[in-house]
């Protein structure tokens, strides 16, 4: 019993460490699709928590307000893609911006509204408890967007080519079996002619490029089938427009 009392006295006599402010001029932002809630230190403004809409004009007003409040560093959640416009504006205005994973900024029990969320983010950031996600240089971010967009377009292109092949198979047109790529010069010339109303296999085969291994006779034979208006309308017209747009955008890269 005496030993327990002695241990308690030792524990009580230990110096209790407290958190120190690391970022006194920090702000916290709760990102939303239509509005952003922003919190600054209570002594920096009479209204330390404000709501700004997501319009560009409002985002610039948000940045101006932070400058008036002497804020130098900002922490925000990486919510969807809604953070990108605000991040770019604040970064261009010279703020240190921390993009924080939302899972690492889970609110304590009882804090459910946006106002307390932004204040909670500010407090965590002021104590240096938040770690920002890696953000590359602007030119790297731009290149990453191009690469992701190109990957999406390539996958979309493959999907539309499959729809074209399906339409040809439904009409028993074996064009994709006699030429290696129906999206090449010969294939697209023939498909566009079919969409424009041409049905004569010999006329269609005359679009053959000299580099194609199959002769005109074989191509003409593959183009004998049941030209279904439904298949052409539902698949090939739709695909013609879409594929043309996709291929045109891919040329940018």
C-alpha cells in the first residue's frame, strides 16, 4: 500500500508535457462542392469562421480575407476534385497549402457540422499535427492530367472499336476479319461510306489502300451481308462521331 502511494506521488510530480503552437497563423478549410467553410484564429478576426461559395470570385475573396487575417499557412481536406481550384488559387497567392487526407482528419465525437470541421482542422494544423500529401510542381501536375486523360481516351477508343465490330458481325460483314485494323484509312473510309448509304461491295472495296494485303475481291466478298438500319443507327453512327472525337483528341498528345 505504501509502495502504491509512493508511485502515485512520483507520477503526479512528473512534468506534464503540453502541445505547443507550431503554426500560429494557420487556417483550416472544410471543402465542399458548393461552399467552403474557413476558420482562422479567433483573435485574427471578429468573425473567425466564414463560409465562401465555390465560384471563382468567392475563392479570390477567400484568399483576400486570409491575407487580411495575416494567415500564412492553410490546411484543407482532399475532398474529391473540389479542392483543386482553391488549392491553385491559394498556391498562386503564396500561401503554404497542406492537402490532407480526409481519413487523417476524422472529427472527434460531437463535431458534425462544417463550422466545427474547419475549426478542428485549423487547431490540428496550428499544433503541427497534420501532414500534407505530396504535390508535384505545376508542370508535373499538368503533365499528369494529360497522361490520365490520354489513358481514358485510349480505353474509350477500344470500347468504341468493339462496338463497331459488333455492328459488323450483326450484319454479317466480315471486314474486320480481312483487314487488321478497321480504324485505319481503309476501314474508316469503308465504314463512313456505309453510314452515308453506300451498299455496293465493289464500290466499298475500291476504298482499299494499296498497303492492305487483302485484295479488292476479298474485301468485296467480306462486305456482302444484311445491312441493318438498326445496327447502323444504334452502333455505327454513334461510334463514328465518338471515335472521330476520341482520335482527334489523341492527336494532341
